[in-house]
C-alpha cells in the first residue's frame, strides 16, 4: 500500500481512498480504490476516478519513473440506489461519448513545423505567422525573417492583440537565450 490520498479536501468526509502498488510483467502498476461514504451515486464518478488515477500516475512520474503505470480504478459503492445507476466508463461523461472516444483513444494531432518547408508554412493563412515564428524562434538575428513576417502580415490581417502577443513571445524568447 502506498501513502497519500488523491481526494480533494472538501470530499474527504464522504470518501476514502487507498493506492496499492502491484508488480506487473512490465513494471510497477497500481490499483486505486475509492470507498464512497455517501448514500447517492454521482453521475460523473467515472471522471473523478480518472482524475485520481491520473494523479497517481503523476506522482509515479515525480518519483523519477519515466513511463506511466497502469492504474486500475476500483469503486466500492454502498448507496441506497441499486444497482449503481451511472456508467463507470469515463468517456460516457462527455456530451458526445463517441466523439470523445475518437479523440482520446488515438494519437493526438501533431503539427510538426520542423518537418515543413517555409513555403508550406507560408501557405497556412492566418496560422502561418505563428508557425513561422515558432519554426525560426532560435534564429539568432530575427531581422533575417522580417521580410517574410511583413509579407505574412500584408497577406493575412491578424488582430492587433494576437500580433502583440506573438511579438512579445518572440522578443521574450530571444532575449532570454
């Protein structure tokens, strides 16, 4: 059994939790148990268990581990409504579970600007300026990029605040090196 709790302070009077470490074929894993001390079920309990499981994973990483452990959330429920009336699948907590499943069970979208040519980036309309500055953020002399930045600003008008934020980021990064 591991020490500590992942329950928010305001919920500690209603539930208790325990984290057990187990050895798996590929390393350390955990079984997270949550015992509810309340008489009514919670519609978003699956999400709460997922949050606690992720907190256990985060602590595992903070202890120097380099990969995530499998954390099996286990809910002990003893309310008056029987059987437990809500889904224990965290994706069912979304308004559109099918969309959530397609988003959260696949690799996340990656825009790898390091693998794009400048010409390809410059064709990306309003996001081109952000991508261009990000790609060349390590350029020693940002004046080398002034022509391309000016061309982008002429082609795709961006809100003043967005431009200001981008330039602030650019200058801040360059000066902090």
